[in-house]
């Protein structure tokens, strides 16, 4: 029973991801798999800065793209109030 509840929680989270966005059905994330001598040596979301533009040029179904750059932990200040150390991501305005 516990395993079923954990699986249900995981599936629910995965299906709700990005649902705040009105275009959630059209959002995709690019993964980068690197192989060396036929063996997978790296799997992740880190890609090269020109990938979005190149994919948009090559595939007409890609309407727009955005880059995400992790900045690490930063102290966020808003209206003279410090929110504390938070993980921050910078993105393109698109």
C-alpha cells in the first residue's frame, strides 16, 4: 500500500509539472546525452548556448526558446527585505 501511495505521489507530481503555464502542453526541456566509446558518460540538461537558436532554425514547429542558467545560492532582497539564501535561476525573457 505504501509503495502504491509513493508511486501515485510521484506520478501526480510529474503530471502537474509546469501546469501553472497556460502553454504547458507546448513546453519541452532539452537533455544532453554524451557518449564515449559507446558508453553513456553524461546525462543532463546542460547544453550549449546555441542549441535553442539552432533547433528553432531547423525545426519550424519550435515557436520560441529560452535558456536557463543556474546562479547558485543568492540572497534575494525585495523592498529592503532579505528573503535569505535561495537557489536562483536566470532565464531569457522568452
